[in-house]
């Protein structure tokens, strides 16, 4: 397990991180979300040893991160760091050899990644001639070339179309199935919703929520229900204890007062005709993010 414990960091008079603590568990995808300037990139740079914390520590398997452990991390910075005039294949070969892989292992890993990330037709081209999406795929391949034990990816889905996102997701899922812990940041909350096992929300340099996806949804669920009937659901306006959130003809979303009974509302709906759907509304991760990051 990769753990941040009480990590704080200041730049001049500005406190960027305030006792940040969270875990990245083996074999799980941990989404790290927050607005620009919330502290995501600073946290990742501290994990990688690019920055030192003013307080707190980062550990792997209960021990402080050493240089040898950091060499086993696959890191992808938000700013692309590849050599623009070097071809994708040569770049992967060079980076793999820097990580200590032998020639055969590098070639095997590079060809596998080139195929899995659909870079075959462009593998011999300089990075500067690739589209932004293909540059992003090449950057991901560079983070994976040495079969890392940990993945730390800053905005890995930026610039990717939906098909490319699915391709990258499949590659990352293969890594988690091998037990690799994956920490990734993203502004694309729909991707985070679909991909992450665990979620960490940071705002103003403080962790506002952290935990499993289902756990967070359950913990932030409101007494909110959705109802779909035949005809108009506008009669809900007159039901005691019901506060309409959204009404679109036959479909309504509403909240219940603490003393109201959802079964009474269902019975009232059935008395008026067929009920096509009724049940509690589970908040999306985007809704949870908006709630806790305010």
C-alpha cells in the first residue's frame, strides 16, 4: 500500500497542502480529484520525491519511500516530458534501458505497449509529429515501459477521445489485476465515476472525502427519490413532506422530510395509476465532489 500520512507543504506564505492523508491500495484504481490549484500535482510530486514535504511522510508497504522504490513507480506528469524529436519506439527503448531493463525485455514491453495502445502505425514517427491524443498514449506507454510496481498518473486521459480512453482504461485495469496500485488525477468526472475503485477529493489543500466508491455514495446519499408514472407527476407538489427537485412530465425527483414515508408516497402514486419506476437516487461522484469541495 502507498500511503500519504499528514503531508503538508508551503510555498512562501501560501499553504498548499494541509496534513494530507490517504491510501492507494494494491490492485485498486484510486481517483484523485480536485479543482485547479487544489493540491493534486503537488501531492504527486511529493510522492515522486520531486518536492519534499514540510511535514508528514509517504510510505510504501509501511516503509519510507527510498530512491530504489521510486524507481519502481510509473510516473506520468501532466506536462508531457517526452523528447519531441525522438520516435516513440526509440523513446520507449531509451527509457526502458534507463530503468535497467535488458534489450530483450525492453523490446518485448515496448511492442506490447505499442500494440495495446494502438500506436503501431506511428511508432516510428517523432513524438512532435503525433496528434495530442497519440502523444498522450506515448506518454502512458513511457510510464509503463518498466513494468512498475506503482502507477502515479497526472491527468492520463487529457486529450483522449472516448475510444482512446477505453483503450487506456483496459491497459490500466490489466495492471490492477496484477496487484499494482494506481493513483490517477482527472478533471473528467465521468471517467473517474466509471473507472475508480476508490476516490480522494481534495479542495484548498485539504482532503474533504476519501474512501471506496460505494462507501462514499452511501455516506453522501440524500433522502432523494425518483418516480416515473403514467401521466403527469405534478400531484407530488401537494404531497405532505415532499419537496420536488425536478419534474419533467411523468418523471419526478423529490426529497422527503425526515418524518415522511417513502412507502406512503408510493401508495399515493399507485392509487393514481401504474408506477413505472420508483426508488432512492444514488448520488454520482460528480455530485459528491460538488458537495464536499464547496
